C-alpha cells in the first residue's frame, strides 16, 4: 500500500519547468563565518572561490585551514556541513538541508587531528538546484560571500546507553538487538532515498520533455517495492536521528513534486 501511494502521488505531481541559471559565479571572501563545532578550530582561507553549475546540480570547493587543535574529544552525530551563499547586503540565501552540503567528513576529521596550519579542500554540492530555480538564479547572480554551518561534528565521545539488569549476557543481547533494529531502519531509509532519487531523475526528464522517462518507470517501481519491503520488515522503532532523516527525505520528495 505504501508503495502504491508514493508511486501514484509522485507521478501525478510531475511538472515541467526551465532553468536559466548562469553557469558560474565568483566570490572573493575574507573572515567567513563558521558556526558549529569546527568554527572554533578551522577557518576558510581568504581568497576567491567559484560557484559552478551544469543546470542539474551546483558546487563550490572551499579550502579550510586548521587554526587551533581541539583539546577535547569529538565525534560525528548529524547529517552534514552546509554552505549558504550571502549577497552584498548580508542577506543569506538559505538552501536548507538539501542545498550546498559537504559529505567529505573524513577530510575535515583529518584536518582537526592535524597540525595548526594544515589545510584541506572540500566540495559542497547542491544536488537539485533545478528544483529551486529562482533561488539558484539569485545565488549565481548576486552572491558575494558565503557562510559555513557545521551540523555534524559534536564535542564529546559517542556513547550508546542500553538498559541493564546487571546481567552481562542480557546486556550484550540487548545491545545486539538494538543494533540490529537500528541497522534495519538504516537500510530501509537507504532504500527510501534511492526511490526518491529515482523519482527525481524521472521528474527531470519529464521537465525536459524527455520521453525516455516512460521507459524508466519499471525501475522506479522496483525501487518503490524495495523500500516498501524494507519498511515492512524493519523491527523496533526508529531512533530520533532516523526519524529526522525520514522527515527530511519526505520533505525532499514533497518539495520536488511541488516545484
């Protein structure tokens, strides 16, 4: 039933549109504002950076420098590091969760564990700029700087609390069950994201009047069936983190359908 609801609703919402976004935009920055954990330890190297787009997605590479070594433990607990463009008046072009984001967490982690003065260049990508054409056009015509928002690195060591009745065996069993349930939902959400990506791929083709979208419908249905089965078979309940991911993925497909 879940598969049918999503399949029908998604295809009913396919719309046509056009882009008209410039291919690139250079910005010269200094003293870039960085919020979140990494803001206390790294800076964006002053200089000129370039936003680029191929019409489907946009990206910008940013060079970070370690200014102070963390003297505390830290871990990853979130989704990504985001970048928002800013215009000459200081107004922020907030592209949200699925806007410009960096997934190269290992590079940032390595930088934080390095020596002061070390640098790393990472890419921020906006996968679906063509679904926010006006915002994309504004960024590529008016941006003069940007800000960085760290939503993944947190202070402290990562811990998982599991109920214990003073029995080592019960504790191990409980931990195993919690881990298994969590992995079930992670896999289900992975399939859900693949389904959404398939839908958006077809949506792009429909917007471009590309009739090959019809031939891809069977693949789209397969992905819908796959995520539906994963959801049906997942045990336990989603964690707060997984609920957040599910909500954001649902918003992603809803936004794509409404554009």
